[in-house]
C-alpha cells in the first residue's frame, strides 16, 4: 500500500480503534445524549473509577472524538460531532465498495 494511502487511513483508523471498546461507546452515548459532562458525572454511569474514565476519554481525545474545556477547576468533556460524521462517511464508503464487489460477484455467477 502506498505511503499516502496509509497516512490517509491512519486518521479514521484511530477513530475506529477508539470506538472499539464498549466503555468508550457508552461514553459516546452518554455525551451524545446528555451533552458536555464532567468526569464525576460520566463516571456515575459506569462501574469503573473516575481514573479509568479519564484514561478512556484520553484515548478518545487522541482520536479527536472528544475535547475538554475547563470551567473553573472542573473539566467538561464533549463530543466532536465532526469526527463522528467522518467515521460514518468512512463506513458508507466501505459499504459502497462491498456493494460494488457483491454486484460484480453476482454478475459473474449469473453468467
């Protein structure tokens, strides 16, 4: 695979890697439903420590899925909707490629 293609895939790969964990998916759901939240608020919905929630949020932050804003002494985390739109667009592209491949296979089988 050419280097440019690898670098083009690195960004979406980090999104899917970050979303590949049920706790992080749960955090995405909470943030999408309830808006910006503090670590304490986020941890209240999970059977893990605030420190563990922070580690998950840092992974998601590295992938660009969430961002942190300071409000006084407290940090509030929120989703970056653009990155979720990017992930959906990548999934739609992959789906279209599979549809094309299956159509070609169907055509070959029917001949």
